[in-house]
C-alpha cells in the first residue's frame, strides 16, 4: 500500500486578530502574534513575561475568543483561551476587543484580582507604572460586591534592598522565575495554598544574590519595592534617561534607565520595552546587577545617552522634553518683523526726553525740564 504523501507545512501561518491579518512563524502564541500588530489589539498580560521560561497561564487577563480554529478546521473553540499559552494555526481567527465575551470575562478577572488588592495607590511606589492600575481603569468597577475581610499580610524585608508587601501580590510567579533562571540559587517561592498562598523565603532568609533587584522590575504591581527609593518621590516627578556603564559583572548588560530629579539620581532600573518587559540586546535580556541598580546613584557613574522614550500610556511619559523648549517671540510677528526692544528705547524712538539726559541716570523723580517741548512749571 502506497504511503500517503503529506504536504509540507507552510513557512508562516496567517492569523487574523480583530479583523487584522498578520503572518507569523509556526509555534507563535496568540499573544505574541497580537503584539506584532500592536495597539489595543494586544491583550493585557499580568503574569506572562516573554523573557522568562514557563511564565503565563496564571492571571487569565489575556483571555481571547477563537472564532475559527484554522483553515482545515474552522470550528470555533468552545471556551475562551489564554492567548499567552495558545499557539496559532494557519487561518485562525481571533477576537479580542471585538468580542463581548472577552470584555465581560476580563472585567470579571480584574474584579477577582482586586478582591484582596488594597486600594492604596496614593501611597504605593508603583503608582504610575502599575499594570493592575491600568487594568482597573479599563475594566474595573466603581464599587465592589465583596463583603468579607480582605486578605492581609505583614510586610517583609527580603534583604537590604527589597521589601515584600504581600497584600498587594497577585501571585503572578514572575519573581520566582527570575530567581530560578538568572541567579545561582533561589531561596524564595510560594508557600501555603488557596487564600493563604504567599511569596516568602524559608526561615526568614534574606535574598542576597547579585541580581535580586530584577525581581522588582518584573513585578507588575507594588508587591516588591525598592527600599532605596521607597517613599522618596513620585515617578512622574522624575525624568527617565537612558544610560550605560562598563560593568565588571559579565552577566550585567550595563544598560539602564536613570530616574532623575534635577541632577540627583533617585533610582536605577532596567530598560523596559512597550510591553513593560526588560529590553533585549544582541539576543540577551538586559538584566542589570545590584551594583548598578543600588550603588551607582550618581550621574558621574554613567554615560547618559538621552531621554527615555515612554511608549505606554502613562503619566510618567507626560511633559518630558528631549531638549530645552523656549517660547517663541510673538511681538516681532505682530510688528511685521520690528525688534520688540524698540518699544523700550524711549530716547531714540519716542524722542520724549532730551538727548543729553538719560532718564535712568536721574537721581530722583524726573521733572518737566528733563523732557523736550515741555514748558517749565511755575
């Protein structure tokens, strides 16, 4: 019996998301395909992090509706799927913001995330950069149906630089993936289950590895905060600039964002892309070491490249100018090009005062004798 000859799979798959078609490589997830399109087509993600293996599938904010599975099997998927864990098929049709089911489900997911999350944005250092804050504005409700006491935890110091505020945590697991994949040893993780689940270290052990500060960068909420920056300033009052230095640590990329207030460096973070993830350079993720993050807090330690471009909609990117912007002179335009200083040159233009008298040099008030064609007072 002759063997069936199967056609070679296409080099790229065509996937349509919110009526926009894009060609992607096989194995690409729906979320990453949507990121290739960009804009509001891209589902939000609170736990997925493209630079961390195994992330995703926990927060459920990236749920989408698959209206057609593929060209070969155009049947829709019966339930909403997590776009960060679902790979595309050739001819797949996906609905994100164009689906009422997705919007309703996302509203419900945000409501669950905010059940125990404290509404302390006015005192939270993550305010202005918080992805949950953005989701709350887009999908949150004015009130809450929750009638029970909220889950609370005591604040915990994870070493000299990081403070854990577990009450704000949404258990995205990003910080544990960072410790697993970019450090030599991990001393923290998720303890307990259900409503008592929490991020913690065993036997109150401090986190002291050289790259622990990256846990702060990947946290989507204000659960992990920088103790050296805590309560010192608001991010929208600071000016982010790109800078680099020759770091002695071979694993550190040496490229960071300095947050300035005048000439003072308030904090140092890794550079972020438009999705809030650490940027990659030459195929490697731009993690920075604790020395660059916590110890190099002077502009003399860095080579400043220029103002950081904030791509996401945030108050951090408001009113930030790359160069000094001076107001243009409008009087000369009104006067058909005449110099506005002529208006102040009383001696040569108006011919009011005598030529040999400078009004500014008179010791005391001016008299009628100081002006031309003025009769002497009797």
